[in-house]
């Protein structure tokens, strides 16, 4: 009885064999979960005014971006109208 020669390993098989033989890195320190953020139950008044100022600044930024978006929508409409007038 003749035995068939073993086929050449594929690129995938070679890669898997290589990966099995690569030494795994050792962690120098065990991973720790970050400490939970501690917040006071009621923020002091100074923090409340600072938070209100941040909220106001955020609203201004949202309004600015919304205005820019609306202007961009109008520009897109103008471009589409112009392109629809061009001969095909």
C-alpha cells in the first residue's frame, strides 16, 4: 500500500503555526479597574454657576452649528437646482 505524501501547508496553516509559537507578553502589573468617580450629593453654589455657564456656552454652540447646518442645506439646494439645469 502506498501512502500519499503530505500536502504542503497553506499560508494560513503556516501563520497559525507561527502564532502558536510566539511567546505571549507578560503583564508587569495586574490590571486594576479605575476608581469610581466620587461626586458630592449637592454641588456647591460656585460649581452650580460654573455648570450653568457651561450649559449656556453649549447652547450657544448648538445654535451656531444649527445655523451653519441650515445655511449648508440651502447651499446644497442651490447646487442641486443649478445641476438640474445643466444639459445631460
